[in-house]
């Protein structure tokens, strides 16, 4: 492959990641806009609430004054009533009018007090709802930053590996194609998952902003929906990160990582998978472990998507010179003419062949599929290693 073609492949790879990052960056800016608006609204509500609290204190004092005046007028009216025959008609009339005026003034002040207290309580509820939106937006922004940092660092790492391998033309073709497909998959997953969820968060947040002043109960319902969206988005981001590089593979090794993955796979899909290790387990070089993990992962993904199988098995054997893997299922299988066409089989085969291994597949319609893999313990020279 010529240098120009290598550069073209690298540019395409960079474009895929850059577009993915651009989508997330745009969503990040929108979430920050929501966050700033929510913070501004919270500051405005806090100011209004402080002013209203002062008004409530003042009107409570005025109510107390009106109550004392009204009580005084009632006592005076009671005295006038007892002295009815000894007082002038004008004096009696003035006492009645003064008492009535005091009662009306007290009733009005009590109504004003009630309205102000209700308004204060409503503002306090709005402030709490707004602060909840701020907290959720801050958490989502933090999650986006994690995804962006991961993608950016992963891009730098891939570029470095590309530079190291660019002089090995035959291997470079396979590496670039594998990377490109992985980037497309990541871009699709982020676009269809977290990116769509972020757009939905924006719409839900705007709806909540409008509902807060009109329908508090409906706003609470929408805020719960917003929380569910954020939780699902976080789950999808974590899954993408796990698919990129399972931490258990580095921390525990191949067999524990496979055991955990297969257990989760069976629980999620309902497909019973029997995992058997036929010899003593030992740690292998990173490039062999990641290749074995990815090939088994892709094979099980195919079983889930295409085979309609109810049962499957993965057998693993460590030899002195070779590692052997057999993956079987009781699904629908392939026609002989279609074996090797699609379903990620070429990518699996290329991964194995990079390590000088063998990849064989046999399948018959309605009789299931079997994949046999053999990898030498020393698969490639050190300067030809790629993991991921």
C-alpha cells in the first residue's frame, strides 16, 4: 500500500472520531446553556424569595396590629351596647362604624398574609425544582467530559500506533480497516445512544422550565423522565467504554474477564453458554489475550443477533505452543455459500491471522455453527503487535 493511501486511511479514521467528538461537544454546549439558564433562574428565584420573606414578616406584624385594634373596637362596642340609653345616637353610630371598619381591615390583611405565604411556598418549590435540574445537568456534563477525554486520548494512542506500523504495509491495511470499523461502531453507538439522549434531555429541560411556572406536578413527572434518560445515557456510555477496553482483562486476565463477560451475556440474552477451560490457566501476552477476548465477543454477538440459538459453548485450551478455542451454537447456521460472508467473520479471521493463527468455520443450515481458532503462543514479532 502506498504512503498516499496510508495517509488517506488515517485521514478517514480521524474524520470519524472528529465527527463523533463534534456531536458530543455540541451536546455539551447545549447542556452548559441549560445549566447556565437554570443557575440564572435559581438566582432570580432566590432574590424574589428574599424580598417576599421580608413582605411576609411585615404583613404578619400588620395583622397583629389590626387584631389588637379590632379587639379594642369590639370591647368599645360592647361598652356602648351596655350604655345604649345613656349615649347619643351619633356616639353609638361611630362605635359601630369603627368596629366594622376594624373587622374589614383585619380580614383584608389576613387575606394578604395568606396570599403572600402561598406565593412564598410556590417560589420555594420552584427553587428546589430548579436546583434539581442544575444538579442533573452538572452530572450529565461530567459524564460527557469523561467520554470526550476517553475518545481524545484513545485517538492519540491510535495515531501513535499507526505511526509505528506505517512501514509494514500488509499489516497496516488490516489495522486501519479494523480501526475504521471500530470508530464507525463507536460513532453509531454514541449517535444512537447518548447523543440522542442528550438531545432529549435538552427538550425535556426546556419543557420543565416552561412547566415549572404553570404545572408543578407535570414538571415533577418530566423531571423524573429526565432522570431516567440521564441514567440510561450513563449506562450506555459505560457500556461503550467497557466495549472499548474491558478493565477486567488488564486487572484479572483473560479467563476471569471471559467468565464475567459470558455470565453477563447469558443473563442479558437468555442464551445458555457453557464455558470450559481444558487446561491450567496462565497469563498470555496482551496482544494474544485481547485478540482471544474480541474474537469470542464477536462470535457471541453473532450468535445473539443471527443464530436464534438457545445454547452455545466456548472451550478454551492452553497448550505448550498453541492456544485452541472452539465456539459452537445450536442455531440456524449458514448456507455453505454464505460461510465467511459478513457477520464480522472477516474481521475475526484477520485478527487471528495477524498473530499467525488459524481461523476455521463450519456451518450447516439449521444445524448450528462451529468456529475453531488456533493461535501460537508467540504469534508475531514484538514490532508487529497491536492490541485493542
